[in-house]
C-alpha cells in the first residue's frame, strides 16, 4: 500500500482513526472534522451527520446475544 502525503486545506473533511490492541483487548476510535471551520453546511455537514447517525444505530445494536456481523 503506497502512502501519499497531502497538505490539508481550509474546509477539507478529514477522518481521523486510531486503533490499539493491548493484552488481547482492542479499542478503535474515529472522529470526522472539517479543517478550520467553526460551522459546516452542505454536503460536508450531511456526510458528518450520516456518520454520526450510523454509529448511533450501531450502538443501539450492541447488546448481549447480538453478533459482530449483526452490528456491522
């Protein structure tokens, strides 16, 4: 996999993901941000809102008896 270097510009929509695996336990977090913007509108706002609603739906499926494939 080739890594590319890119400069971030004002208004870019960026997804930041971080994962760790320690002693058999896995933790993953992610956050979407728009570079240098206090207020986001239009398609970028719709993309961030869709990601938020998607994770909220997944959270509601996290319960005993549900499988990973059901949640994802």
